[in-house]
C-alpha cells in the first residue's frame, strides 16, 4: 500500500536497508498530513537483546531505555519451554500478563497468606500487585509465550527479587535460624539465580491447589482473568473489542487493557484516552497509526507483529488495518479503568451549527454521525 497516493514517493539512490524501508513506508514517504517533529512512538521487540536459557526459554524487554517516551509502562516478551519455570520472584511494580501461546500454571500468595493457583491459556490474563510473590510454569507440550507489562517504564525484568538468588546472598546461619533447619541443608542452594530453568511437570491443578491453600484460604479476588472468554464490549462485522479493568478483573488495580481486532480495511476510530498513556502491543496483522501532538505536529508510523507502540495521555490517534488479514493488538494503560473519547462521539454531541462553523462541512453530514461510539469503523 502506498502511504501517500497523491504524490510520487521520494527517490533514494544511495545506501539503504530495503527490508526496513519496505516495512516502514510511511517513515520514508509520509502522508502530506504529517508535519513537524514528533518523538518516535514505535519499538520492535525484534530489536531487543534476548536473554536465553538454552532448552528452557528466553525473555526480552522494552523499557524507557529503548523507547524514551514510554515512561508509564515497561514490557517483556517471554517464552518458556515445556515444564520450564520462571523462578519464584516478586517485583516492586505490579505485573500484568497476556497469554500469547500455550498454557501455564501460575501461583501467588498475598500478604494475609491466602494462596492462588491457576492454569491460564491463550487470551487469559494475570495480575500480581506490587510485592506479591509468584511463579510461572509452562504446562503444554509446546511450552508457552506471553506478554508482561509493568506499571513503571523504568523497570527492568532482569532486576527482580528471585528466591534462590536471595537465599544465596543470605548467610547460611541466618537461613538455618529462620527455618530451624541444619545449616548444611543450604549447601545445595544454587549460588546464582535460576531465572528460567527446566523442571518436572507439575501434578494436576486440583492437587496443587490442595497443597498450596492453607487455613487462610484462597485470595478473595483471583489473580487471573479470561479476557477473550468474556463477552466483547463491542462486536460487529468490522471487528471486536474486549476490555478488562478493575470493574471486571478486580485484582487488576493499576493496569487496564483493551484487546482489539480490526478486519481488513477497518479503522480503530479517531480517538484519545483522557486518563493514561497508552502502551500498545501488536499481535497479528499490519497497521499504521498517526499521532497528532498539537501545535500542528503529527507523525505516521507503520506497525507489525511484535512491535510496541506508545501514545502519551490525551494525544489523538487512529489505528488502521493496512493488511489483508485481521489486525490484532492490545491497548494497555497504567490505570484502574479503561477510558476513551472518540472524535465522532464528540462532534455528535455538539450543536451541528457549531461544528459546521469550525469545519465548513454540510450540517446534514454532521447530523448523520451516530451518537453511539463506533470504536471500529468499517472499510
């Protein structure tokens, strides 16, 4: 697709990277509506350094160090092979996750000693608040892959509090006193963090729950949520939207999300988010997005699977499906509630003559705009 059909594309007889230029046509030949200098709002996970544990899994991250405007949220893409475990750990920021492939068993314990054990699959979420210790183990034959989001853009996944690492940095006599065990028991504790490692497959979910849950019982609000199994907030021939925030996923106090699917040629309508910055993750399909920054500044960028996008709070934008297949992506916010305002919704709730005076568009066309938010506009 030519991003600017009204003008011939610029020529480039000198050195170039054809593959990157092919993937990013609007950066080289921007639409005429682009203007001024707008900070970069895209970073591909493919550019991230990958931390690999051979035969067990890998993890890569996008933080404010990679995408400087992404101050509110840091993201991690992680893969676990069958049976592999993400070492027992906790973080200062809250951790939110979306399952991309396979299945995993997750565990957690809250400050009252109430336990949680569950199995999650594609389209499911989990959320562990700040300081909640937890683990993740792949339980399907093909392992699992998931996206993590943390409510702090500065946070690095590689600086977590790990159980084996902590015990290795604690004097053995202190460990012995704490547990009431002989000190030589701790000679077997690994001297370095495990991070991601292979382990035997767990037993049944019922068995693990029975062993984990004590007299305090289970956590009152589950740490997992079936996002794609819930009814969509909006569904029609143009696509569908599923939303999860503290209103329906009560444990998720600092992260809200929309899972958006746009059919070929469709558009996530012109809109903005009044309450938080938006951190995006592209799962499937091809897209382009223009962000309007005010002061006559706008920039258009193309997006592909595995890319991260970031839009500051209240900046208007759209996401257009420019491919031949469904566009699937996540909108993630550091907030307890999902909120958006659309351009169509705004002008449909104004006196039509007021809009006509601004835009010089026929009043009958203005009055034909539906008052109900469309979310996704068909081609």
